């Protein structure tokens, strides 16, 4: 599987996509215009190990809803990601049974090495 979940309006996602320069056999899914399906989230979770690892604590709604002061379960993380795309840590790159989550320099370098050798 070669897929990238991203946000087309996000400058960081754009920069990372330019850096990775994924081949045409990658499927790019803009999570704002094409919502994440429950089965897609399940696939990501099975590769990542938890919903929490896919969850963005930087999301504006996370602060607005004061979620940092609540004790969230795996089910909460799952439902929040499905409820609103901003709760997914971006980008999420699926490549040959590997998953790369987020935009840290280390993650992007690892994804780039995996994809471009």
C-alpha cells in the first residue's frame, strides 16, 4: 500500500509532499475533502499500535475543548479523529507495511529514505 493522508491547505504537508516527491502510484487523500473512513483508521491503528499515536494534540479543537485536562481513552481518540479531520496527526504515510506519522524531521527523513532509497 502506498498512501498519504494529508491536508492540501497545510503548508507543512505541502512542503513534506514536495520533499518526498511520491511517485504516481501513491494515493493522496486530502482528509478535509475526503473524510477518513472507519476502516481506513482501523488500518492505520493496526500499523501504528494505538489511536493515540495518530492523534494530534496540536489541533485547535484540542485546546478549545480543553481535552488536555480530560482522561481520554483509545475509544475517545478514535471517535475524535473520525469526528474531525484536524485530530489526525499529519501527514500519515503508508508505504509497504510501514507507517510514518506526523511532520517531525526524524519521521520525514525515515519516510524519505524508505520511499526514495
